[in-house]
C-alpha cells in the first residue's frame, strides 16, 4: 500500500535501516554486499545533492537500481549545466544527448528495446507519454503496439507489486531510451522482486518477446552463483544486453561483471568550446561515489578484452553520462511528482541500449566485442579518477582503455555495429 506520510527518499532510507537491523538479529547481516553496504543513501556531487532511488540490497543474490535523483543544486549548477531540480523540465534532454554523442535524430526505427526492472510502475505509460510530448518525440503507446508493459512471465494484466523507488528507475529508463531511439518499440519487463533469479527471468522474457537490445540499470554484489546466472539468464547470442556498472566507485557489481553483457560506466558531461562542443571526465566525487569499475572475482575474461591488470572480466566496456551534477531530465508521477533530474550509471545503461538500437541489429555474438574492434569511433575519456588503485587504469582515466569509462563514449554508431 502506498503511503504519503513521509517523502519517498526518507521512507526508503528508514526501510533500509530497519531491514539491516532485522538482518543483524537473524544473523544474515554478514551476507550484505560490501560494496553496496558502504554506499550512502544520499550524497553530494560537485554542488549537487542526490538521493538513491532504491535502497541497497540487504543480502547476496539481490540487486538495487543505480538511479540517483537530484534533490538540490547550488553554485554554478543553479540554472546551469542542466541540473536545476523542480524546473519544468530540467536536466539534459534529447537534443543535448544526441549532440553530445553524435547520434542521429529519429533513431531506432524497426527495432525493439526492452527495459528490465524490478516491481511495477503503474504510471509508466502515462509518464513516458508526458516526456515524449514535452520534447516533441513521436507517441509510443500500448494502443499503437509501440509500448508493452509485462511481468517476468509475459503477463500484461498480472503485474508485480508497485514500488515508488523502482518506479523512478523505470521512468528514467523509459525516458532515456525514448530520447536516444524515439522510433523504437519499447517493452518494459517487470520482475516480481529484485532477486537476481527474478530479474534474470525477466531478461529471458524480454528476449523471448523479440527484443534485440535489453537495458539493465541495476546491480548487486558478485557471488559464486554468477557463472550460473550467466548461462541461465545472460547468454543470448546476438542480443545487446547493457548493464550499469554501479555508483559506488571502484568495485565490481553483477550483472555488469557478466562476460555476456556490455558493462556501462559513467562520465561527467559538460558543454565546451571545442570542436565536439562537449567534454567528458570520469564521474567521481569520492571513494564511495562514482562509476563502478574493477576486476571480477568469478567471470572469465572475454576473448575480446585485452587489458592485463585483471585475469578475469574487467568492468567497464563503454560509458556515458552518469554524474548527477550533469544529469538528465526525467518525468515521474509515482515515486515523486513531476520533472526530476537523475544521474547514476542507470542513465548510461539505457542510453547505450538506445545507441545499439540506432545502430541496428547486432552482428556479433556478444555485441560488446564490436566496440573493442572500433575504438577510434569512440570519445576517449582521459581525465578523472574514482580513487587510487593498482594498476591505476582500473580507477583512473587513461589514453585508451580504463575501468571507469571503458573504451570511451559514443561518437556516432560505428562502435556499436559489426
């Protein structure tokens, strides 16, 4: 049952504290993912305050969404750089994102993008319609066959329990895919819980419904079950599965660590007086905030990944805007109410899914491999770091590949097609 007694972010923080206390009593607290346990529910990024849309997982095998909602802005970020909260709208919109990444307008025709999240957003279709109308994008409705909202079993009528935090994530995902691939069909697949088994089942359902591009803006701690999850849920040859790398800085989340997905890191994106018109750096504000990166403990290194600092899978592959201080516009009326600004690698994952859709049906068995074969078609991010680590490239921008931003950000479509 939905309550209005407290603001959504305060309710979620209280629930997280209560859940942690209950786990401590039951003896399960030790199972909490270390990387997420250290993640604050609120923070500040370059003068911009944010709150996590979803509480951190309380045990292994569960995930949290990686959406960070801007709650206030000060200094240079008020009426600048697109991050003023409570404006109508605020944050980067479609034209800015297409400009920053050299993408075509009207992309995605003939393609189907799926978005996988936990729980239900009862206002998903209406909120996406508001966003698309605001920016002059073509309508995408259930009635026209453009939009479909289903459960992890494919039902359109028996949907999961509604959740205010995950509904913010859903609004973010739908709006960013709309911005980047406005002519694509969209399937929202809602898992009945945030467990990896339910989310993985939703990924399988998305593929069975015909999606060649599947966006996943969530993650949890790695576990010895990950290789089993890989084969059960993420091994879909020829399907571009994008996954956010996490918002807790240096450290790896799953399913971004899966060798079958495109792991998407995060940047700070600002306008600039250069040829591109934009500049990017690693998104980071402290050792506990920023784009996730590092070496997987369990997943084998893909053949197309050649860095030498990790014997197993390295995160990330590519990246896009994620800094709340250079956030994006989102419309949501269930978790919050009205126009919002979001950051987090939850922005980057659907953005890259949209880029894949613009580029067309993937030709590579694992589409992430295409980026490694076309590195010159990416914007190399060479400044910024999340913390100090060894080898340095795992948390610090370098010329060429680095952990927080991977090979770089989109510069057109060539790196996302065979």
